[in-house]
């Protein structure tokens, strides 16, 4: 999450730096606040976002809680799961983490994503849920 925050902040810092070097802005008038906000966003926001997430996998359901300002508490019974994905982007692959995505029937909240899991944990959870779904369909 911090790397994503850094990648998001870089264009703003570069823009402020170019504005000051080009003489369009007073020295430090824009760059200093932009850098301070970027440091705050890089150091504090990912930590708060990480702490605002959680999950609980019971024998028959997965509960996912997330959100800073707007809290979301989602319970997915395994009997409603249609298919399960373990996804990784390039940054996630580099750090060995993955997202577990449960797809259910319906249109509203038809997919529940659980990000930030170790890849092995996500794969093990997928197999446990798959085994439970397979037992119920037999």
C-alpha cells in the first residue's frame, strides 16, 4: 500500500517541483506543502487502511470488514459462492501477496475481495472454500 501511495504522490511532487523550478511559483510556497502531504499520505494512510481491514473464516462463511470512513461488514456464506479467484498484480507478485476474490450470484456486491493475504494463505483459503462448496453440491 505504501508503494502504491508513493506511485500516486510522485506526479504531484514532480509537478510542484517543475512549477518552482520554472519560476511559476514562489520558492517553497507550493513544494513544501505538497511534500508534507505526500509524506503523510505515504506513511499514515496505508497504515490506517491496513488496520481498518479484517476477516474471519468460519466453517461455512467468510466475513470481511473494511473501511475508514464508511464501514462495510460483508458475510458470504460458502453455499452462495459460484467461483473463487486468487489474483496478483505486479507489485503483489513482487512481495508474495495476493487478493482472494469470491464471486457470488447477483449484481450488487456480487464479488467480495480480500486483499493483502500471503499468496500461500490465499491459495489455502481458496482450496478450503472450494472443498466446502464441493461437499454442499454433492
